[in-house]
């Protein structure tokens, strides 16, 4: 081990270790913490590496990627640009910059320009599937290009080179297409496409929730409730499933059950839009029923 994290504490020990380590050592330690899912600890190691080597592309990339995870997008953009511009062979830095620009900062045109510039080098390195994956993500961001995203992810799946990432991307693309079909009134087509998404990723709640919404608009309340409950089995904290179940219970005058769903939602997602107002409405309805009850 590098050091004893006993009485000194993790932060103090890390400070001592960073003083006697090279930036590469610190970067490696941060990568270890990432692999363990300890993101906050990883960031501290990357910050220590950055303090030693603020212009090293690998360091800028590692810290920039974590700043994006923290939603500190302005800092992330500076770091990822520096990493990509200083080392164009660092494909992962370029792809992270593209994701940041296109998915989080609304700079789709610039993101696609960078992606196009990377394509030839990526193909030469045998990494063209990574560029295709990011292109598919950008297409999904623009819902009108869901069909193209489906083609991209399906092709990647058939090639067998992109693995789980391609499968998950295709499921997301089917989910987006299903929503668009449902909003245009094509309910049966929407259900077919959403079912494809659930078949691809069986433990992902959104397409199940969306199937519930479609069934509900078709007047098939039992089927809708079944899909919402199925979504809660795979994602017990799914806020949309909880909200939709609560609203459905209210329409069926199952006010106590509705209250249970909404309170669970409030406890787990206190900032979820509309949950406080609907709870207030539910309370008024329950009081009104009590006032009408025989004395």
C-alpha cells in the first residue's frame, strides 16, 4: 500500500503522498479510486496531479472528465480543450470534449466539427466504433435524428465491437423513437418500439414507464399500472413511475394509495416537479371527503 490511512485521515495522508509522488503516480491512484466507484476520492487525486502538472494532457483529461461528471461544465471545457489541443492522439479527451459540447453545452455544430476531424485518425487507430458511439449520442440529443441513431447503434451491435455501450445506445434510441411515435398518436407503433427497448435492457425503467403512459392514453388502465409497477421493480426510486402511479390512483379515487406513492416520491426526490402541489391537492380532496361523510 502507498500509505496508512489511520489516525492521520485520508485527506492528510493523501496530502503527504502527493508531495512525494509524481503526477503519474497520483493519476494512477485516482484511476484506482475511479475503478472502485469512489469518485470524490478520485477527484482529489486528480486535483493533486493537476497541481503538479497543469499542462499535461492526460492530467487535464482526467480532471476535465470528472469536472463534467460534477456538472462543473465551464471548468471541464477548459481542461478538455487543453488536453485535446495539446495531444490530438488522445482520442478519449476529444470524445469527452465532443460529449460535453454536444450533450451539455448546446454546441452541437462545434461538437460535430470536432468529431468529423477525429474520424480519420480514429479509423487509422481502429477506434472508429468509439466515434460512431458518440455520434449516436449526439443524434439522440436531437430527437429528430433518432432513426439515424438506431442505424448507428444497430450497426455497432452487429459488428460486435462496441458491446454493452452499443446495446444501451440502441435501447435509448428505441425509447426516444417510441416517445415521438406516442406523441404523434401512433400508439401501437410506439408500444412495439418501446418493447424492443425493454427487450434489449431488461433492468432499465424508462421504456416501461413510457409503455405505461401509452397504455393509459389508450384507456388500458390495468396494463398501464402493470408497466409502472414493473418499472419500480427494476428501479425502485423511479420518480416518473411513482408520480404516474400516484396520479393514476387519484383518478381511481384510491386516495390513500396515491398519498403513499407521492410521499415516497417526495422523500426520495424532494425537488421533483409538481409533487408538492399534487400532494396539496390530494390533501384537499381527502378533507372534502371527510366533510361529506355522515357525522
